[in-house]
């Protein structure tokens, strides 16, 4: 055993470290479990041809959708609220137009880039 004094944030700690040699050092490290396969994402309705889309900027859960199909929106209009990392994030339209389709509902889990709303 070797003894060391280690200082962390101004506080000193006395530690003992065992030196590993020989057969102990040759022991193989345990193998990590393989990562589980991700479940396939549900297919979202495709955006209409020529439509502008409002996408999820991060993975999260849709708290609410603030527009309806047929609503006129301008750039900056609040279209949805997305909860991510225990925070509610407001999602705004990036273009002027009319809401053509709503591709996510309250309670849906979404990934980065998933289409929330299409605007014509």
C-alpha cells in the first residue's frame, strides 16, 4: 500500500492506494453489456408537397399544440410547447402561411427533427 495526501478544493485527504502487479494486473476487465437496440420510431404523416415544416429542435414530449389546421400563422407564432429535460420549450413558426397539418399531439414523444406542424 502506498499512502498519498490529496487536496481537493482546499481540503486535504489521506488516501491509501494498492499497487496491482503480476496475476492481478493480467486479469481481463469485465465486458460491457451490448447496448439495447432502439425501438423503431413511429411513422409520421409526410408533409404536404411545398409545405414549410416546424420541427422538434430536441427530443422531448409534446405538452400542447397551440394551432389548428387552417389557422393563419406568421413567423414567430407559438405553435407548440415541448417538454425536454424538465423544461417547457416554446416552439414557434418559422414562416408565414396556413397550418396544413399537425403531425404531433399532446403527450407524443418526439425526436430531434420530427415534424410537428406543416405550413403552406
